[in-house]
C-alpha cells in the first residue's frame, strides 16, 4: 500500500436545530466526552499530517473545546457539506496526499473503520472512496450504485431513486477519503442546483465518476458506527451503544462487572484487572482505578484516582480526589475537593473529607469530618471528630502530626496544630495548639443530680393538669 500523507477534515458547523439546545451540537456529550472530542480522538490515532475542523454555529465554544488539537476554519453560512469542505481548503493549501472527511456528530466510528477506509482507498488507487453500510430501512438515505466490477458508479438520493434503486439497502454514510487534488477539482464542479440551494459533498463523487475517475467503496457491517446524532433520542442511543462498548471492553480486559447494564462508565475511565465493580456504580470523568479493587454497590467516582487493592463500600463518593493502595472507605462516605487518602488508611461510614490529606496508615472513624486539614501518618481520628475550618468569613487550616490520637467527638477549632504523639481527649473542644506527646482535655466537671427521673415525672404530671 502506497504511503501517503493524510489530512483529516471534520465538519462540525451545523446548527443542530433538532437538538433544541443552546449548546453547539458537537459539544453534546456521549459518555462524559463531547462528540467532537470522540471524533478527534479517533482521527488522531491515524496520525494525520493535518487535522482541520470546520466550525460555524457556536464557533468560539467549539474552538475552546478543540484547543490545539486541530486547525479550525469557519463556515459563516451553513450552505451544505460541499460548501463546508470548501471552507476547509485554505487549511489544506499545499497538501498533497489523501483527505479523510468525517463529521463532528458521529461519535461511534472507530479507528479500525476509518483506518480500513484509508487502506482500501490506497489499495484501490482510487480518486475517492466512500464508507458505506447496510441498513434494514434505507428510507431517506442515498443509495450506493455499483458497477460490474463492484466499483462505486454513483450515489442516488432517495427522492431521485427508481423503484429498483429504492430496494438497495447499501447506503452512503457521508464519510469519504479523497485524493487531495481530485477533491479540489471536484469541489469546483459541484453546484447548488437542488431544492435547498446548497452545495453537497455527495455531488463530488458524481463529478469524479462522470470524469471516469475511479471511486471505491468500503462497507462497514456495524451500521451503528456511522450513526449521526441529530436529536436527543439519537444522543441517548449513541450513549447506550458507547457504554455497552466500554463495559464489554473492560470485562474482556479482566474487570468483573456485577449487573453490567446498571453500571455507568465514562470514556475517560481506566480500570485495572481483577477489580470488581458492584451494581449501580458510576465511574465518571477522568477516573483511574487500580487492580484488585472492590467497588461495591452505588459507588460514585468522578475524576478520581484509586490505587490497587482498595475497598470502597456501598454508596461511597470520591470526587476529584485520590485514594492510596489498600485503603478502605465507607459506606456512605464522601471524599472531595482534591483530597488525598494515603495508603492503608481506613475511613469509616458517613465520614467526609474536603481539601484534606490523610497520611498513610491513618484511621478516620465514622461520622467524622476533615476540612482543610493535613493529617500525618498513623493517626487515629475518633468517631464524630470534626475540624472546624470556617469562622464565618475565612477558611482556616488544621494540622495533625504523625501518630496523634484524636478521641471521639473532639472538635478542633482551626487554625490549630496537634503535635506528634499528642492526645486529644474524647469530647474536648480545643482552640489552642497541643504540643507533641501531651494530652489535651477540655471538659466540665461531671455533675450528678439525684432523683432526677422522679422530679421530671412530677413536673410532667403537673403540666398535664393545667
């Protein structure tokens, strides 16, 4: 197969009126990632020399999402796919190779399919190659017409097809590879002589056929890959298919999913082998999970980093935070705000960390809260202990040094430091630093009132007679 440079042109300028949204259509997300980013990820794997995205409606927002991954060209008026491709030509100036044209609203197409299309194009020595597929109901699609040699001899739109042509189930997906010079020449020949008065890229195929230039076709069996997303129903269908793919891939890579349909996993998630994920769990954003983890039911991980051998009990949430190797958290606990749980830690039920660090081997028991707190190694934080980090105007920090012991229901009023090996007695409210190796207690003397129950009984009876 001849080795030639490749350029990718992604058409993403449409209005997407059927989405009924202020968000540009290519920025609607599938599995946590904008559709345009799915397409850019796939085309990047083909290692193109140039990537061009044609933007239109919502151009500034699209450019922000695209960043430096592609050059953008603007289509000021939406005058058809042919016109959009013409708008990309300045970015292709001087390019001599093959041009792949695809769309920003086709998030399910794979690298294998696009790469295969480019290979077929080069093997056939074609001026253009069309990606086709077969569907049960081809109504509304352009039909692929082939000659006796199986080459593409034309594309007939549904409204122009004869009864015999309407019976053809092989359709045009709108994805093409062109030889660059042939594309440029064909675009000069197409015209807006149609009901919509627009320039269609499909007509470029007709131009090349009319001039006797070879046009090839490659059919993809999985028609879902070529599905364009034009409304919320199709968006939901694309999401379902993409999630099925992700779950299947992970299971084949050694991850156990209990009740796979109930588990949502985004496109940016990685999971290590021998990890078990329970029903109803959500792994979202740029989440990374290590090997041998046990993620029980209804756990939510959002852009979280989870080490190896971690146990996350039911209904635990970790958001934009990390959990070290062999740690245990939950149930019903929340780790958020770029917090860090070290290795071999234990965080009990209904506990919360926000903008805090829990050192290796430390334990944070149930119903406790750390806010803006740095905890050293081997620390014990008792049940119900709280760091009070907010004074009504500003946030303040707490520091708990290695091997300190914080008793149950201790309240630490920040800013405060608890020294190494220091003890904070249960039930204390501490406002001053505690030196290393000392015990801090803050309690009133216990008072016992005799006959309290009898006195209260008589009082209730008296109130009842009033």
